[in-house]
């Protein structure tokens, strides 16, 4: 795989998350243009998203004791630099409920300077915790969730904070089954299925049955279209690059449809889907202030950071020099001085001189 294709491999995940964040902000802004119904829907979605079952004991106590600021006012703390760990999971019906995080990203935001940086973490990145065995990056949230759902976000944040030597304030969890529901809510998409796609896996409920050609797809078939890897007999293999192109095609059409929605009923359905499929440990009062002050909080530009990856089954290894450069940019967004840590101690890395 060429270097350009390696760098494109994870670009779709950055685009998904940036798109979801933009859409969420758009929901609130559009909801604000309607009196009553959509405002209620938007606040109901925020209530669901800020899931108190994921709060740490300290966050729960703060939520109960700290007086609520006026919705139109952001606080001094709101404007301080902060870091988020974003994760996307596939826990659709039949998937087995593994809670493995297929997408993970570090996002740093500095509202005062209107800047943000985003670093994608490959799901198959090799990570070896101190005194433990090696696992892929997508293992750790699922492991913590199985141990204790209430502390899963807190423990996962702590783990990746220690790993990257960067403070992580909040975690945001996105269930990508909401993607399927959102496609249905906007009436499906029109795509060109680029090959015959036939694959059945009774273990996770997958049943992909698509014929080649231009066609209209509902939410389930669209999810099949962007997930397809190969047929059961091994024929018609699909590379990551092919899947990325399909996902980009669907995302672009999805965003076009969302921006053209003008019916209260349509936006009400979309807000319900967001509320049911996005969870975070950001306290509800704080999340309301951020969303109702979206223009103050949103960055003028987001620096999308790329680190070259090398696949050596079953793990992905990062290029150390590029990771060091990316971390310096994350630190800069947080107004932190660059730090020199041996990140390779616990992560699968390589240097260009040793790549051979």
C-alpha cells in the first residue's frame, strides 16, 4: 500500500467524527430557530446524551451541588483548553454487544483561541500496558465496560491519558447504528454499488446481499454497503481504500440531505436519533451551555493530524517521528509546552530507519 493510501486509510474516521460534531451543532442551531417543539426536542436529546450513569462520583456530586449558570452564559472554566476522547462502537442488534471501539480519536479544543486538533487512533494499534499482554486499541473501553459500566469512561480516559501523557477531560461514545437510523430518517441514499457484495455471518447477524449497479439504499443496506469486506467464498475482496471511498460517498450525500431538511417532524426524528446514539460524561448543564453557545465554543479551524501506519498482522504500528510531531500540535492547542516522552514504551511504533 502506498504512503498516500495509508494516510487516506483513517481519514474517513476523522471525517465521520468531524461531520457528527458539525451535525450535532447544526441540530441545535436549527432547533433554536423554531419555538417550542424543536427546542424541547434538542434539550431532551442533550439530557439523553449527558448520560449520568457514566459520571464519575466526583462529576455526579458536582452536578447535584453546583448551581446552574444561565444558559446564555459560558463560564470561565468553559473557555479553558480541554481534551476529548471520541469513540465509535457497533452494538447493533446481532453484533454480540462487544462494545469494541471501531473508531477512536483524541480531540483537543481551545475555545479562547478558537482552535482544535484531532488525532485518529487506529483501532488495531498495538498497545502493551505495563505488566500486561498486548491488545489492539479498540479492546480497552470494551474491557472496562465489562468490568463496570459506571466507571468505563473514567477508566478508559485515565488509561489513554497515561498512555499519551495528555489530560483527557471527557469521553464521547457514538453508536454507529445511529448512522443506519439517520439514513432511514432522511429517506435513504442513491449510490453506485461498485461490485457484487454477498456475505453472511450468523455470529454477528450480518447479511449483506447487494448487486452491482446504481440503486437506492435504505439504512440497513447502506450500512452493509460501507462495511463490506469480501464474499463468503473469498471473491470480490474490498480494500480499506475502496471502503473509504464508499463511506465518503454516503457521508457527502448524508450531509447534503441534512442541510436541506426543513420540516419540524424530520428534525424531531433526527434529534431523537442523536439523543439515543450519543453518550458522554460531560455534565448535562455544561453540555447545554456549550451547545446553546455554539458560536463561542466552535473552533475556526480544526487541525487534522495524520500519523503514518504500518500493518503487520494482527496489529498496526505507528511511525514514531510523525507521532511526536502530532503530539506537539496537540500540546500546542492546550497551551502546554512540548514534552519529550518515550511513547514507544507501550505502543507499537517504528522509525523510518527501522521500517525495512
